[in-house]
């Protein structure tokens, strides 16, 4: 299957700072990228969906000014957690999907563990 | 709106035995995809098996097979000859084929934690 990478795999930051997480599709063009949040022992919660070159569509209850998503190219999307607070600590997972029949599958990155002190 | 329900928070199976994980869903759509994903302790989501709703034949991938009952909106996963490496969280997921506001994103169940006893 196709490969999706995330960087960093884990990050610790101080309260009030901003953190950027990168998601890259390594061997296919990702026309759509998804960002999920996962709390311990819970399911994946979709935060937002982005199409390359367009503004992200946020799910209800997700603060778009706090979780900035940029999908500037067909291989890169970024999630920036602005003015992070301890309650933003979580596991963030990106997922990417291409437009071809082969790449219509949704592939997941390995996730980023964010800890806000 | 579509929903996915996994009624078994935890399951346990003896190594080499067979286990079935349950999943039901609710939708008014006639065509869609259904998936089972595995999330081991590494937390990397791994696709186990997928089923297109228009296909009557149940999908099979080596030791993994599904029992897809469209009328009952049921999509169970059977793992045969269970191995220690099968221990993980298993998520059932639904995906619409309609690219409207949902943009065909995955809707996940709450997951079932599978333990494999040696």
C-alpha cells in the first residue's frame, strides 16, 4: 500500500506555544487529507478534511482558529496547534487519499503524540 | 447520518482458535464501503479487510474474513488461527460513496480490544 509519514512522532511543548505537525504522502498524490484526534482507549475522532489548494472543512466542535490546517501541495498537509494547552494533549493521526482508483484507499500516518505541559 | 456500532469493548481468544468481532451500522445509502482496521500498540492504523456493499460475496484476506449481511446491516470480522500478533484494537468503519459534505470520510466504531492468549 501507499505510505504516509508524520513528523514529529512525538512532541512536548509548553503551554501557550504553537506546534506544527506535518503529514506527507510519500509515493502518491493525496488529493484529500484527514486529521484525526485519538484519546487513550478511544476511537478516532475526525477533526477536519482538507483538499489540496482549498480551505479545510472542520467538524462540528473543532476550533478552526486553534487547529490550523494547511494542504498546500498534493503531498503535504500540516496541522498547527496554536496556543496549546494541556487539554490539547492527545494523539493526532493524519490520513491521506488519492484520486486514482488505486489510491482511492485511505492510508494512515503513524501518528503524533502531543504533550502540553 | 451514518453510525457504526461495535458492541464488544473487549474480546479474548486462545492462540490458534477462531474469534468473531461484531459490527453493525446504520445508513440509508445503498452503496458504500465497509472496513476493518487494526491498531496495534504502535498505534499505526492498518487496513485488515474491505467490503464493497454492492458485492454479495464476503471479502477474505488470508486468515481474515467477513460476514456481510446487508439487509441486517451487519459486518462481522472472523479471525481464524489467531496469532499473538493479532492482539490489537480493531475498528469497524463505514465510508459513503457520495462525495458530498462528508467527502467520503471514514466513520469509525468505538473499537474492540482483542487479546490473544498463548
